[in-house]
């Protein structure tokens, strides 16, 4: 990933509408599907630590760990949370077997440095039996754009293409859904039609009224996702995909 993209993530990683929605949805999935309420959590590819900070605030009694392959990201994360941090690759985790009750892997299998089968196998190894992996990625190969190039993204997934390797690795799929559904038409226009002239990524704040509107829309979508999840139903399409998988 380009250096300035790490700086952008550090600047917007908790407050930008997209990260707010991602973190809210991941916390909702953990709260619903995590059975071991005292177990440790691993943020596998924690970046600049935005989710780590929010998770610790939501669950201050939990022991939370984070790893990232990029030392600069870990340096920023160390200033933002009290999590246990290490510089490491998601392809080979520095933890013993059955160390965690839950593992978060947000957009890691999407990146060029990841070997998806290794990332999934290592998460499976480090999870306790019954532990959950919440894994996400940008959706649809046809949505590749300059944004993906800037953030070193090389793989996009559907619900099926992300779920299948999890099943092969010994997980049971608890829930699989798309998200960023309500704003997906605008995303298509931005990425495929009205292209930014300099090929910049989308890691930036929108004008304040737009940021506020997007936050409201994504808040409504999270409420809808929660209701659908309770009924075992997914959002049918969207800019990203989230899967909850349980280690057997």
C-alpha cells in the first residue's frame, strides 16, 4: 500500500462514514455470534487501529490483540488503543493453537500481500473450537478501479467465493451478507463512470453535509442488516461482503 494511504487511514479510520459503518457492522456480528464472552479477540490486519479502539471501548474487560504486516501502521495503532500489538503477517500468525475466541479479518484477503488460503488456515488454527471468524472484503471483481490499485487490493469476492474456502478450511458458515447496499449505486458511478482525474483512492472525508448524510444512510442500513440477520437473511448486494464463520 502507498505510504500516503496509511496516513489517510490513520486520519479517517474512525470517523469516515465507511469505517464507521464497517466497525458498527463487525461489532454487531461479534455480539450476535460470539459464544465465549470472556475470550480473547484478534484483529488480524488491524492497520492503524481504528477498530481496535472501538472494540476496547465497547468491551473494556476483553483482552484484545492486533497484528499488521506494516510497522508504520502498528506504530499508529499503539497510540490509539491499549491492545497487545505485533508486527506480523496474517499468512503466519505468531500465536499458539486455539488462542482466540474470535478473529476479525477486515479486507485482508483482498490485499496483494495476503495468501488467502494461508490467512484462513491460520485463523482456523488460532481460533478455539466454536470460535468465530468475521471476515470481510470488497465485493465483485467487475468493481476493480483506481481505488484498488492505490490500496494494493487485488481480489474482490462474492458471498460464495468468500464462503467456499472457509468451508474447505473447516469452518461452518453462520452468516454471509453484502453491505454498503444503499449507497452502492453511487459507488458504481464513482468507480466506473465518473472517474477521479488523478486516480486517487476514496480514503478521504466527504464535505460535511455529505458525510452526515452518508452516516445517516448507513445507520439505517445497519438497522436493516440487524433485522435481516435476526431472520437469517442477507442484504442481497453491496460494495462489500461480510461472512461469519465458526470453527468446528
